């Protein structure tokens, strides 16, 4: 079944292009924040389309979306591999790129779980000096394999003092602060 997904996505993109009203040329669009444009926005979950269909988010069997937001999945990439990249991958890639992650930047990644794994890989691939920050010492080896140049254990008292004002930015991928 996964081999049909790229065709479905490409077909859907063509249909959407023909049937979706163009997004207005508002300030958000000009600033690169096209997703903030409200004139034709349908939220991912629980929003109604003009025909009465309700969006189901991650519970959907298919979606309607403007072609600008569609990514073609290569036929040789299993959708089980692609799916996390389209969710957690984009969730972490977008802020890294928007904040200028790249060579000469020092980036802290807090939380070395699902989102943190992607954030470490993206930050490293973009060329930044990457600091993994975790309250679990056992994650150091994995963090470094994923692209961290440094590992900071946040379980000690005053652990943050030596790092004050060291980072260009920190991406928080942690779901709790305990």
C-alpha cells in the first residue's frame, strides 16, 4: 500500500490546485508565514470545510491541503520511515531554519526524545555547533551519534550557570520540566 501514497499525494496536490481558492496576498504571506493567513485556513483537527466535512488531523485517511504544504514522498522511501519526518521532523526543522541554524551558530536542544532526536540531526546537518541538554545521563552516547557536539547533563544543581548566554538559541523538545 505504501507505494500508492506518493501517487495519491501528487494527485491530491493537482486536484487541490484546481479547486482551492488562492490565498490572499496579505502581510503574513509576504513575511513567509503563509500558514497564518486566515482567509482560507482550515485547522488540522475539528475544523469544518465549506462542504461540511470535518478535518480529523492524525486520524484522517486522507487530507485536503494547498499544494504549497505538500511534500512528495519518494517511491523508494517507505511511508513508515517518511511519516515521522513529516510530523516530528518538520516540527523541529521549521524553527531551526527560521531561527537561522547553521555554521557559526551554537544551538541547544533540550530533550533527547522523539522530537529531540530529529532536532539534533537537523541542527547538525545544518552545520551548527550542537549542544544536547538532558536530565538523563544515559542519553549522551545516543545524542552524540545523532549529531550533538556536546552533552550537558541538567540533573545537577546550577548546571546552567556555565552556559548562560552561550547559545544563539535553544529549541525545547522536552515535554516536562521536572
